[in-house]
C-alpha cells in the first residue's frame, strides 16, 4: 500500500478509534457524566435517513419552492400522491427509472401547481453535496453509541441515481447494517423493512430504538415492538435518545477526553495550588479532563468549585532545546490581550515543577467552537466564507500589533527571521532524526540558498491555523487565538503561508484534514490565492513573487515538527495518541515541500545566484532540459492558488461535481427546449417582427432561470462572492460554453451572449454602484440588451488609432459624433450626431478607455472561441449523419475516400482547437488575463479559421442543402467567417503571436 493510500485508509482510522475507545472504556469510566456499561435493555439504534440524518425532502422542497416561485407544498403533495402506487414510492422501490419518475413526477407537480415545474432542478438539489450532508449532532451521537458497544443501522427509503448507484450520501462505516429500499424492493412503512434490519442486526424488537420523522413509519415500527422516537428536531431527538440509553451522546466539555495514562498529573497537588491561587475552599472534588487537540504541550480542562480553567504544561521527560516554552506562551498572551488581540485571559505562570511535574500556566476557560475540519461541514457557503474572513482579519490584527507599545520589542530578534528559522528547524530535525529521508536532505540544502529578503518584522504566531482558533458558538467572531508555543518576532508572510497548508492536503489526511480534493467554489471557501490576496488587501501591502518558498518552508517545518513528535512517541512522551503514526507522515510532508521548492524555480546548487531566481511564465522550464528549448506542461505553476484551482480538465467528466451537474442540466435543456425551438426562432429572425424580442426566446429565458442556468459566464475572479453569476472559472465555463455554441440561439436564452457578457463584466469590474443599478442589474436579469460600436466604414478599424469618431466635454455632458456600422444585433449602420451623454455615465473616468478595453479583452472575448468548438462539433455531427444517408456514384458518401478524409481532418482540428481553448482559459484562471495574452491571441487566430474549415466541409457534404435555411450550417459559416473580423483580423493576431514569441526567445 502506498503512503497516500495508507493515510486515507479507513483501516488506520478504525485502529486509532478502537485503541482510544478501549483506553477510555477500560480505564476511565468515571469521566462520563453518566456511567453505562452497555448492559441496559437497548442493544441497537436504527436511524431513518431523510429527516433524521439528513434534511428531509420536504424541507429541501420548501426552500426550493420559494427560490423558484413554485406554490408552497407542491412537491410534498406530489410526493405523497398515489400512496403506495405513486411515482415516489415506485421510484424508491426501483420499479421505475429516474427518467420515468421525473417525467411522471413533473406532470403531477404541474397539475398541482397549475404551472410548469422544473423537477429536474429540484432533484439535482435534493441529491447535491450541498444539501445531502449529515447533521453534525447525529454524527457525534452515532460515534458515542458505537463507543459504548451498541450497534447502529440506517433504514432508508432511497432510490437509484442515473449513474446506477443508490442514493446514500452517508459514511457507511458508521453503521453495522444498511437497509436500502431500492435494493430490497420494499419501502417503509412495510414491516418487511424493519424485520430485515432486525434480522441482519441479530436483535429483538425490544432491544432496538428507531428514529424517524414520519408518523406512519414510526407506527409500523412500534407495532413490531421497537421503541420509537419522533424526530422533529435533531438536537431534541438526541436528548431523548440520551435519556433512553442512559449515557451522554455529547461531551459536556467539547473537544475533551479522559486524561491519558501517560499524561496524568497529581490532582491533589494541583488542587492545593489552585485553592491558594484563587483563595477558595471548594466543597466538591477537582474535575480534570484532557483536551484531545494538539500534538505538543498537553492541555487540560480544570474545574474547581465554580471556576473553569485551562492548564497548559510542558510534556514530561527530556525536551529539545528551547522547545515547549510555556513561559513564552504566558508572556505573549498577556501582552497581546492588553493590545486588543483576542486571546484567552491568562491567570498565573507556575515554574515550580513540583506541583504537576513540569512548569505550567493557567488561563480562563472560554466556551466556544473549534473547527477541526477546514471544509467546515454543516455550514452554509456564506458562513464558511465568513469564518475564513474572520480568521484572515485576526491574523492581520496580530501582525499589526505595535511591538514597542506592547512591550514585545525583545520578544525575538529583528531581521533574518527566515534564515534563523531554517537553521532552527534543520537542527530540530537533526536532533530527532531516526532515518534518512531524501526530500528532507534536498530541502536542507535548498532552503538556505533561496531565502527571500524580509520586508517587515511583526509578532508571528508560528502555528496559525483554523483549529487553533476559538469561535463564537453562533457567529463568525474569533473569541481567542490558542497555542502560542512557536510565537516570536519575524516575517509575517510565514504565518500566512502556514495558514494555507490545509489547501494542499487531502481531506482524509489523518493529522489535519485538508482541502485539496474539495470543490472550494461550491463550499464558499476562498482558494489559497484568494486568501492571500485578502490578507494583502487587509494589510495594505502588495502581493509577493516568492510565495512558493514560503510554502516549501512551511511544509518543511511541519515535517520537522512531525519528526519530533514521532521521536518523542518512541519514548512515550508525546501528548497525542496518534503520534506514532507521524513517522511516515514526515516523508509525505517533505515531499510536498519539495514540490513547492521545484515550483519556486529549481537551481543547480551553487551554480546560480540565489538572489535571482528563474523568471517564470506559464510556460515552465523543464527540470532537465536542452538549452534553448521549451517544455510545455498541462498545468501552470507559479501561483499559490494553482493547487486549489486544479489541473487542466480536458473533459466534462473531470469537472467538479457542482459544475458537472450544471453541464448535464444544460445539455438536457438544449435537447428538450432549444433544438426543437430552432425552426420557429429562425422564422422569427426573417419575419417583420425581427426587430422585437421573440416571445419564445423570452419564455425559454424564464425556463432557464428557473433551472439555475442563467448568467453562467461571469468568471469567478471577477465575481468571487458569486453575487452576480454562477461562480465558474474560465475553464469550467469553457465546457458549458461549448454546449451553448451548438445553437445560434442558445447564448441569449441563458443570458450568455455577446456583447452582453463582456459589457456586464466591464460593469462589474469598473462600474459605480449607480451605474450597476441602472445598467448592470437589468442586463443580468435579461430585461435589457447592450451593443458594441467600434467598426467604421471609412477607416481600417482594427487599428484603434484610425478611429475618427470624436467625443468632447460640454456643459456637464460628453458630446459624441461619429459614423459606425456592423453594430451589434442587426449589423446596422448608425450616425452619431451631437449625441449628448451625461458625464456621470462615463465608466471609470476620462482617459481610462484603453485600460477598460484591455480589461474587456479578458473572458468575454474568448467566449466566441469556446462557442466555435460547439458550433464545429454540431457541424461535424450533421455531416456524419448526412454522409451515412446519401448515395452518390453508386455508394454511400461515407464510403468515399475524400469524405472520410474530411471527417478525420475535422475531428483532429476540433480536438486541437479545443485543447488550445481550454489551456487559454486555464492560464487565465491561474496567472491572469494579462499573462495569458499569448494564449488568447493564439486561440483567436485558430478557432474561427478551424470552424470555417469544418463547417465548409459539412456544407460540401450537404451540397445545395447546406446553403439553405433548412440546416444551421450556412448561418454557422457566416458567423464563423464574421468572427475573423469581429474578434480581430487574423493578421493582427498572427502579428501579436509572432512578437510575443520573438520577445520570449530574446
């Protein structure tokens, strides 16, 4: 088994859990509020899924109906319609397919509501990761139930998904038995479901408790002799379950456990010390629990009388030099508390080792929430973003402390922080080294040669991460920053990089869960790049260029710390029960560190000056290369966000789940609504009413809105909070835009047509709030259209300096005169004569036009290329169908050699262009529009010409029919040919590419 598999294996996690449970149950039964050996009447707890472990379909439906303007109660009425023989029950017994269910269910909903109901949208939401998440209170309850030796089961009315898998978004390892209606062919309240579950558990009805939110299901269970709990609220249900079982399902003090045997401290001596310190004579005993959090200094919860305290001490045994300095922790927290940084209130420092065996300090216990999982399960996207924003702001507050005023000028050395830190952690690693790790050896040589120059000196926390913050139980307010053991004075950017480690670790990582395999956009969590930009914005500083050094150093330091924990575990000193597992993790972390070192710009040691790292563009230099040659890679490498942005995705199957759902919905919408409407839309286009909006298009727009297929174009970088659009990256949108490109009418239906997309992006980027309210919002809502007027009949308008139109300021207005043609939407010819525009309508300000135009040359200007791929695909599909059905010279066209050659050449050219378009979109995502200028110019040069050739071959295969209005080919060809002007002449793009290529090699 490889290391990554080992780290993510459930076998390892189960072993840790079993060891912990054995330890707790066997040695510390009195630590629980109630004692219970598992010898009571109940031996198993059976859970329903929807409404108990997850939100019920009814609850999901209620919110969805409000958002989609569907009459309240429509979905629930349709769900119960027909009883046992209704579509919902038949679907859950796997008697009908998903397609048949949605068709029948949609008809029912429409009859009930007297309006069209997009049931596909509801079904997508119901089965989405965003909704189908287990309630944390139930997760904790199941853990405690199993810890007591009781069995657990889930009894679910569920169904098959279109991919053939059953819908059960739960961790199956939580349950001894899983009974699914779609697999068994029976549903609750059928008694056979309950009997099947009891049989597999090997339990009698009287030994079991069943939780459900529906009366009929509970009644059926009770009739068999099973004790039941009705779940109206998960929290209340868990309290009732606690009463029945006789033991707590939630710890009284969060994140604590009974004190581990190797970490016990003398309670009598501590109690005497506390009585003297607090000046009290308590009547009850001292309560002592150990926090299960942290790898270094043992931390305890202490309660004496009405005083709740936290004690933090050095670990026992011989320690590494300068490590575990609780004295420094006490000093920094006291100083920072006075400076307004949220830290626990410290009470006393005891350096007398005779009390508990080592020096320690005391602070007040502060109730709150510690988020151990950086993906923040159970929260809404907006809540997650608020948590990360609050974390970012408190880090800025720490880095803004006035050292002199706080009395911390001598808390550490000034300057050369990174050089000293590198040497410190090299020494720490050498002192705890147990075997040779190649990546660590390379880093030990590489890091000193690549040190960035320190810009500022501030307080640095040294271990700043989400799970070292205590949050308010109900808001995103940080109540306290914990664990100051590694604090000193130094380079604040080291804290920021360390804070982003989780972005590059997998979610199943045993020491600290990560985010590298999560869809951050869907979760609402900022990428590492966004988080760093947020920090720079809050601090008022420019971003740095050598971010990858800071990341390499951060992972190296973690590797050294883990090695120290592992070394202590061999002598029984480590405070964590999982410390022995860290031996293998040291190598894993060091390899991650080396990955970042290579990204920073690999240098042959001592042969190149460390002060001038290799300049990097999105074309990275291969590690082993022939001088003067360039090696292209599939993913770009110089930004801290690259890992979170992900690699280049070639096919829709590789898209994140949320985007894949959008892609599938879009394809289905095109099949159901857009393609069938094309003949009518074409007739409107040539009718006398062509200057007025098509009623059919307006109707399809409303349908698209209802299904969430609206304003998909706005890139995430422009709209990071997804205030205006769907929050897709350029690369993600490219796959969807290709689908829209298969129909000339589709972009407008989804409000993703040119030039509206570019103009809306322009307003989002540069418009004032008043301008946004007046023009952006109507455009976003599809209530207005916009145009673009550049080309002039008298001059070569591809050269902007030729343009003859004029603008002058006069009496609070700008007066425009000019002659334009090929205006958007009909390609009209327009004279602007003394056109007065109020001054407040100008965007960004006078003289900023070129700047705005360059900004607009971003995503909105490559959407044409994305759509052309779809247009070409449809042309090729029509061509293939045509040549199979037509006969010429005695045999089908498909057997003609020239036709076969045309098909092959078209396929190759489409694939080449698609890869180039996707690469351009990806480069724009990870290094920005400006850095992607070469890629953008190349696709503008390639895509329209490719489309013209593919469509022309298709027309040739159709013969005269290809020129008619019976097929979209003629319009496709005209559009593709026009883009070779509208998107800039080929000659301009070729010249731009050549200049950039020559500049690159020079």
